[in-house]
C-alpha cells in the first residue's frame, strides 16, 4: 500500500466512524448546507433534548423527515424558475402558484423544521426574561396566559400542523397552521414554533400530545432565539 492508498483508507475509516456515531448529523447534510435551500444543522446533538424529546425521535425527525423535505426541494427546483433562489424566496413564490404545491410544501417544511430546532434548547422553557419577557407581558398580560393560548393552539390543530408565536406589527400572537403552512406567507414574523405532526412526538408520547406541549413550554423553549426574532 503506497502513501496515497493509506490516506484514502484512513479517510474512509474516519467517514465510516462519523456515520456510525448516532450523535452526529449525516454527511449528506453537510453537502446540502452548500445549497440555498438547505438549513444549518440543529445547534445540538440527537440526545440534547432528552428526556423530553428522545435521541431516537430526533434521529428520525431530523435525519429522515426534515432531510427528506430538503432533498425533495432540491430535486423539485432543478431546471425551474426556483433554482438559485433562497429558501424564503422559494416559499413566497411557490405559495402564490397552486401548481407548484409540491415545491411549496417541501420548501416550507424545510424552513419550518429549521425554525423548530432553533426554537428549542436543552434547559429551556419556563418564564421569559428581558425584552421577550416584556413583549409577552405586553401582549398576553402574563406568561401563564401565553402558555394557555399556545397550548390551546397546539392542542386544537386538527391533524398535522404547527403552533406558532408570531409578531404582527407591535404585538405578539399565537396562531396555528395546517400541514406545511408557514406564517411568513401571511406577512407575519415567526418568533417560536412547535411541530404538532405526529412524527414529532409519537415515539415518545404516543397519543399524549398535551404532555409533549407541556414539556416544550416548561423545559424546551429557547427564549433567546425568540428574542432574536423580535423586530422593531
Ligand atoms: Fe416535523
């Protein structure tokens, strides 16, 4: 074996070790990161949100579901007017054209999931402080009232969809969207989101969506991220 073959073999073994490690995101995602439709990797490892969201759930939710939305978007836009646009531009443009529903659904789901990962963190949840705390107080009167309204939206979204905290002008609002729908097409600024598709919680909570929503509110919300999304 010459030096070049040795180097090749070392690199292959390193790549295999990386792929076998369940705490790392797949290599295909690193390649996808170069594309305008690709999100950054979540800011944590598969097990970072345990015990509230298991490594197994993140392995599937990020590694399979989210990745499929990214891959599908990339495939669908090849050779179209969407090639070369940013993810947000693809979403806005395709939302106005019902014939491009497949592009919209996959692009919007790519964005929604990227936003979801950032909306959560280990050791999150609880009462917001600082500017976001004041904004919640101003719009809801209390953190408890915000929790009540967010929980209601997440629980009453029939079937698949999302619960959101959004900014509408000077006020914050809780809304829910169905399937892949996303607040940006309604002129709203997303602040936080929670995925209530069954794939987001079924492995950990089965039919107990309320427990999943409670865990998000009490232990997972990334208030720093929420605050960074405030405008004005
Ligand atoms: Fe999802």
